[in-house]
């Protein structure tokens, strides 16, 4: 959170001098609090789960765009499972998302 206050203060200083630095620090603190509690309050696990879900759903849709999903496209998706070091549960979720994207 201190990082957000410092960044806001520095930007405020550049734009509005000492008064801008104070206002920028306050805005930076509020923004930092918002990001850390509201957006990341769910935890990185939830963010990673949403990333996996979105990525593989889009991948499935793209593979199906030409009319048919080939074995090569499925192998590439499976290679991504390995590269992302997905657990068994995450792998099942990614496969389900890929299949939803295909349909």
C-alpha cells in the first residue's frame, strides 16, 4: 500500500507541486486499498482459476472456428496444461472450459 501512496504522491508532485503531492498520496492510498482489498481480496487462487477458465474457453472456441478441432489442436492445449503446471483439478476445469468453448 505504501507503494501506491508513494507513486500517487510523486505523480501529484510533478503535476501540482506540494498540494498535488498531498492529494496524489491520498488518491494513491485509496487506489491501493481498493486494489488490494476489492480486486485481490478474492485471492490469487481465484484470479488464477478465472485466467485458466477464460484462456481455455477462448482456446476451444478458436480451435472450433474453422469447423473442426484437430488432434494437433488438442495436443497444443494439453501442452499448455503442462506449461502452466496445472493440478489435476485445474486440468479438469481447463478441459471443461475448452470443451465449452468448442460448443
